[in-house]
């Protein structure tokens, strides 16, 4: 359709159209993210759990092996359990911080539109 002075949209109409378009885009993103949020939350919980458990168990296993090979006045298993737990918690903290930043960036992008 060819624009003529009679059917040319006014400034108010184009601003309104952009506003409606931005709201529709936000609504579609919210619907899309709502479906993912339950599975995303479960997946993140599993990721955080495993990121703590795996280094802790590896530390215990290595500690038990060292205790059986090199007996001494202190327990390698206990020391490496604590070390593995600290490493696992730091790893989980990294993932939570990373995902929190990604969510905030996505929220800011949505608000900019």
C-alpha cells in the first residue's frame, strides 16, 4: 500500500505502535521463560548439588587412599574432605553468580525495548 498524506500514520500513532509492539515482545518472552523456569530451576539445583558433591567425594577418596599409603599423625581424608567441600562451594558460588548476572542482563534487555 502506498503512503499518501491521507493515510500516513501520525507521530502519536507510530509511538503507540512501538509501545504496543514492545509490550507484546515482553509478554512473549515472559511466556517463553515461564515454561523454562521450572526445568531451569531443577537443572540449576542439580548442577549446584553436583558441583559441591563431586569435589567433596573426590577429596575423601583421595584422602582415604593417602591414609592407607602414608599413615601419619593427621587424617588426610578429613583434610581433603574439607578442601573438597570448600572447592565445591566456590564452584557453586561461581555458577550461581554467573546465572544471576545472565538473568539481570536479560531483564535489562527486556526493559530497554
